[in-house]
C-alpha cells in the first residue's frame, strides 16, 4: 500500500517595520486593558496568568521536535512565568507545577514535594525555586539549600537571589565576587544572569543598576534624577533595564524607542545587541531592532492579544510570551479525501484534510496528530503528526496485511498548540477491496543474448485506475525452473533479469496482490538470438604537440543492426586512462593527464553486452615537443647613453619556466647585457638597440622573440652642480673654482675666467690669481666638462663681488750708515709683496720732510744736525693701492 504525506500551510502575517519599534496593538480586548504596572522579572510569577504563545519567525528559529510543543494548560490552570534558553522552555503554572519542553522532548520537570510549590524558574541552568526556599534542578535534586537566617527569592542562570539581598552562585563562580554582597544598608532586589558567560545584572535597593562584565569587573549605573531602576534582563550581548518613570535603558547597544506616554514596562526580553522586546501595562508588546518575520506577533483573535510577559532564550531561539486568559477555543474540521468516480479501496492512502480556526476565523497554529482505527480493531501503526497554520492535509499508511482493511475506518484528528485549546474530532470512511487487475506485457519477444534493454517487460494495472497492492511477483521460464525470480513488485519487471541464452523459451509471469480479486498470470514464448559482432571507431589524431592533447576523444561502436550500449575503456601503453558509457552507440573519453613527448599505444576496448560482442581498436600516437605562442617583447625607456632600458618580454603561452635576455646594438651583442634591464653604455651612442627574449620549458621547443629597434642612442648628459668661487675678489689674491659634483665625472675639465663677462683666462687648473686688469669688475668662472659619449657641458658660477684693489705686504724699512752731516745713508726697504713697480723715498728730520727722491741713497744735509731722521718708503703698482712704510728714527745727527 502506498504511503505519503502532503502538507499545505496557510500563514497570516502580522508584524513590524524592520529596525523600528513595532506599534502596540490597538485592537479591543476582553481582558483588562491595563495590567498591574509592577515590573515582573523573568522566571517569577506574573499576577496576570494565561497561555504560552510563540512569536516572531517560527520557521526561521530552531524548530522543536513534534513531541516538544507547548500545549494549552488544563482548565483552571494558567501560566504565570516563562523562562527559555535556546530550544528549552520552562513554564511556571498557577498550581505551582512547572512544565518543560525541549528539542528532544525529554524536559519534564519533576513535581515538588507535597506541601510545596514552585515559585521561580531558570531555563538556562534548569533550576527551580521551591516555596520552602530550596533550589532544585528539573529532576528534583537539591542544588542550593536555604541559608541560615535567609531564604532564596529568585533564580536566574547559575545565580540565586537571597532574602538578605545577596547574590549566591550555584557553583564556585567568582565572577565579580566582591560585588555580589552589596554595601551595608543596601540589598539586591532583582537579578538576571547568563551562565555561559559568567555575567549578571541586578537592581539594587537604592534604584541603581549593577552589572558584571565578561572581564570580571562590576559596574554601577545610577538612574536619572528622580527615578530608579525597577527591572532588568540580560543576554550575552545586551542588558536592558526598566525605570520607574516608564523608560527602557540599553546598557550595551543602541537605545530602544520611547515607551508611549503614561505606560509602564512590566516585562523585558533582551534579544541581542540593539534588539529587544517589552510588555507594557496595556498588554501590548513593544519590539525594536527586529525585522521581517522576526518582529511579527502571532495571529490571534482580535479580542485576545493581551500579554503579560515576554521572553527570549538566545539570539537564534524562539521568542515567547504569555497571552492573558484561558485557552482560545478552536473549531476543527476534518474530512477524509475520497477518490472521484470509484470507491476508496484498501490500496489507497488514507488522506485527511483538516482546518483549524478560532471563532472569528483566525487560523490556528500548532500541530495536528492523526490516528486511525479500522475494522477488526486494526490500528494505525504510524500516527502522522504535522505542523500547520490553519490547514493541513495528512496521509496515513495503516500498514495493512493481505486480506485486511475492508470496512469502516475511524480517524481521530487532534489539534495541539498553546494558546489554543487542545481539540479532537473524528472522521470516518469505508474502504473497499482492491480492483481486479490485468498484466500488461511490453517490449519485443525477440532479442539478442546479453541484451538488457528493449526486452519483454511486465506491469500490473487495476481496472478502475486505483493503486495496485504492489505486493509480490514470480517471473520464470518453463523449460528451466532454475531461471526464476520473485519478490516485492516494483514495475516494470523484465525477462532480461533471467539472463537467457540463445534459443526459444516459454516465459511465465505471476502477480499476487491483496487477494484473489487482484492476482493474475501471463504465459508466452520468447526468442533469444546470439550477440551481434561489434567494432570500435574513433577519429583520434596520430600526432600532436605536447599540451595540445585532445581532452575529449569521441568513440563509437558499430554492432550490426543494434545501437551499441555498455562501456568502452581506453588503455595507454597498457595502463587505464579513461572510460565512457555509450549513448546511442557513441561516447566521449575524457583524458586528464598530458603525455610527455614520445610514442604511445592507445587501445580502445569495448566490453560488449547488451546484445553485442566485445571488440578492440589499437592506434599508435606520437606526441611532439610543445610550441610556445609569443608576442614580441617591447623596450621602454629613453635611448640615451647612461639611461636604463627595460624589456617587457610580451605574452607567452604557456608561461616559460626559464627566460634569457640578450641586448644588441646595431645587431651586435652588447657584452654582459643579459638581464631584463640595460644601462646604455657610451659605446652604443648612435646605434639602435634591440632585445631578444628566449624562453624554455620542460617538454617544449626553445623559442625566441626580438623587439623592434629603438631610435639611435643619443649621447648622455652630465648632471653638474653650479661651480663656486672660493677666495677674496681682490687683485693679486688666489681664487679657487670648486666645480661641485658631476655625474659621471668628466674626463677633462677647463676653467674659463671672465671679468664683467669678458674672458680673461682659460686654464685647466682650478686656481686663478686675480690680475690687475680685473680691478673694479666682477668675476665668474665657467667649468666645461667633456667625456666620450657625453655632450660637452658648461656650467657658470655666480659673480663675485667687485674686485678690490690689491694691497702690498711690506716690512718696515731700515736706515744704514752714520748719522752725521755729510755722511751717506742707505735705505734698506725690506720685503714687499708683490714688488712695487715704482718706489720713492721721503726723508724727514724730526717729522719734517727734507727730501723726496727715487734713490735709496741719501747724504745728510747740515740742516739735519741735531735732529733725528726717518725715511718713508712709498710703493706703487697698477691695480694696487699705494703703500707707505716709515722706518724707525735714527740717532741725533751730529
């Protein structure tokens, strides 16, 4: 009997704009439109109980198993608190019990001891707080006992809040240990803890918010003036806190939207950094930082969308809320699908169409479970369960045995899904015996031995088109009982399964269905001929160059009147290289590995079968060395002596593994010029330059390419600094020309000195004595450098200051002889540099000139008696300032 599951879903969209606060619902409610404004911490009871509801993108979030879906609570029992972690959900009930759901369907908290109830829950750690102050896990094992003089008031993560305001860890956690005990006179009143990250946040009795960071430091945040923090919710990425003036503060991410004027926050869910949700005291859920379906609230009847708590266990988990009030009644309609124009038979699937809606037509979301009970108490062995939103189609397979199932079948359809009431309805139908069947033979009764297609095959069809039982068959040969097969029937069954040899045979096919009414037999002759002779064809070339091997080799097999089937293998020098399956007698070999240059034997082997005999074809192939394809290299740079040219080798295919460069000037190789760059020597001036690139690679013929010639190489130019003149611009003084840095250094240099632009001296020495003719003029020096292969260059210095007159260096003269009237005195004028061109001697007696002459001899006159003589030597020379030097006075003339 066939089985299957067909599911059609309808969804109702209701949500918020991305990254913005979703507006609170404005629909009317039967529940109170104003809740108790007191903030309710996660896992602690709310005064407004109701039913658990999932919201946001239920398809995107991790889907719990079908055994782990919250159900509506029993009559008179309400959910007062919710706490989740990933796919785990704990629900605190108004009767003091706790329900649990997880992806495995195994979270089933143990009931508390008689006389106690549960008053707090923490899904992230699986901890429950009992009314006697003891903290236990979901199995009822004690996790924390009541401390002396205090009791526990709340649990969150792996932390518990004590009545004396201290935060106690379940384990040896030391996260922010010093901050767990508040200062004297203060106590903690609320806590939210994330166990996986060892972080917590708590509200203090003075209205401050204290939180522990992942680095282990505690931070205290004071509220705005005139207000206080009243509640907190922490995730791994965010801390949200509610204030007494109706605000929501985000500690880590962007700030949430403003709460409507006059509203209070009664529940918080920190979803992620920059996203979260809050229940306001009008029963609406404010959402922010969520987009698309992740922000959508569930489709509920317009009068029931009042919420008292909101929760989110992790960034990729479901969002949960408590809808205020009792379960929402639903109307479940179930109908068994009936085939058109014939009865429903035991070979058909049982298909049930179900729709579930509330009184106002709102589609209900949840799970549908369908089970069937047939005649003789036959039960459905595999109940079908499916998630839906308003409607579903379910197919059941009751796994009937032969002869079973005819008669009345009752299907129970149960809808489960909080906040909707669990509802069961029953649908019934009659199932008839199978339709009579007939065997349909197809294909030729004659074929060749080893053929596998086109042979005689059998199918079984019912007379009214209903499904067949598809139970068992037997296919055999009358002449040889060993050639017989049987088993579960999967049409078509073909005679080729019997591997008949050439000859004439009687074939028998029998089908056994549900009973005699749908069983049948067929008998007939078949003829099997010997296999056809085959031959292999291929257009493989006999030679090619390396790296140009055909990657796809067409091959065909001819086999008399048959279209050859099967496989052809290729062996190269006896080793397997490729194979292909024939299609319409042809195929293509894919050869992956290139053959190195050499000669090879290609052998194509057709394996035969499918009515044809095997065959082979051999062919010798020669692989020659590969050939490069190249683009001529190019030369960049300035064709000028001293400049550097660079060769771009051009495009080569394939890429050579070795490249050599050879530079030439007018066709002659330049010595040692074998790199990709060339600094042009002066010997290349006037010549044209080319570069030849030679590439090589294993299994390839060496190849060369030459660039176009450059323009004739121009002479190089010097780089030269402006020369400087060192020394004093004064007649007779020695000046030195410093030519500065030249690159390269010239092989010969000359210095041209000019006075007011007129050349006065040309020399190879850098030294120059200022001549008298330069007096009153300004000097420059021009340095001219030459070198083979370089353009002669001249560089002129800046002008000197105006050349000053020269000055003599002179020593004091001396008077030789007897200072007596009538005696001859001689002047020893001393050393003069340079030697004056004219000299005169001025004689004085007691400072009064008594004689001026050009001779150094002087006869003492009588008028000098009784006086002391001096002589002044006056020297002059063109271009020099006249200089006078006076001797010391003589003794008194006698």
